């Protein structure tokens, strides 16, 4: 179908476990990249995740992208009994975990002492194929997460602000086009000189190939407190004919610098012509 990669989320609901499933996808293909979108740092100690990630990268011959996040979906935490700490604590823990994982990918004895993790003279094994490490993907919609991503990640994804902990109209409003402009400003300020080496992207959460985009936008808008124009301009929605969707993606690339686009699996078939037309362009 022409897609460059397959990414899986990390939740406790109706989905396969991402580590085994990503390895199965990598093993069944020869060029497809696989990645996490994203591993919740609270679900796995970084020493454990570093070993799992390096193993996937080794067995896939360097086709793994390591997406990592601070955790956000409150229902996962409530149902599993994992403590749902304040956002600042979760991001602190993520920042330490990034240092631990990157340290273990060096192949040298690594020690770390932080508030949340303590590592003593540990050598990561196996080592990833990609050097110095697999591509790190971080993202978010809040200032602190995006600034962290801009400093540490190879791929930075602009998302909704997930502080609500659940999907609702307030959360969706944080994905408006104007809010996305502000998020790009935070990324650019924090990235500094490394901005040119970062790949910027976003996830499409709703895609519909249709000849009547205006009617769909008008039907969706009231439930979110939007105008139809807001629905069509939001980066996380793709609605329209194949030609209209292609033009929207080009416009988002030009406006935001987005080159890494993730689409929902249930729309993969209908969006295949878009991939054929735009891949590599």
C-alpha cells in the first residue's frame, strides 16, 4: 500500500500488546518501519524497556522507532491500579527515563541517580542496530512536553493537550489550527539549532474520504463547539475527496513543517491513493 511504517499505541483496552505485535509486523516484512505511539513510561521500568526496544531494533535490522510518553489516559491507571501522579511528576519521571534508556544504548557501563531511578554500572544488552540509537519519538500538546520533545527527540509529534486524561470536547479544542501554531512556537524555541535535524509530525485521528466534506464538517462541529471551518482546518482531521485531502496535507506541511503523518488504521485502505501521490514529495 506504500505506507512507510506501522505504529501501535500502548493501552490496556482492546488491542494487542505492542511489543509482540510490532515484532510480528517487522518479521513479516522487509522494509516497513515499526514503532510505538507511544509506550507509557509508567508501565515499564526504563531498564526493561531499553532491553525490549533494543531487541526489536536488532531483530528488525534497524527498523524500530521508539515512541515514549509520560502517560495520560486516566482510565488505564484507574483500572490497573497504577498510581496516576500529577502531570509534572509523570514528566519528571519520563525525563529521567530518557536519560536511562539513552545511557543503556551506548554499550558502556552506565550509572544514573535521580529522584525516580537509580542505575549502577549497567551495560545495556543487546545493543540496537541503529546508531547511536533508534529514532526517539516524543510528542504532546502542552508546553513542557513539547519543549522536552524538542530537546530530546528525533521525531516530534504535535498532539492535543492531554491534561484532561480523557477524550472530551475540551481536549479536542486544544488541537485547533491556531493552537497548533502556538505549539510549533514552543518547539522551535526549545529546539534551537537542532530544529533542522528534527522531523515534525502529527496524528490524524479522524479521516473520511467523501465528496461532501462541508456536510460532514457541519454535522461534527456543534458537538465540539466548533465552526465547520474549524473542523476542516484542524490538523488532526482529514475530510474530503482524495484531491482535497492531498491539498490539505500539503497546506499543513507548508504552514507547520509537518512531514511525518500518521493515519488511523481503519482509513488506511481509503487513503492509499494519497500515499501513492504524496510519498516522498
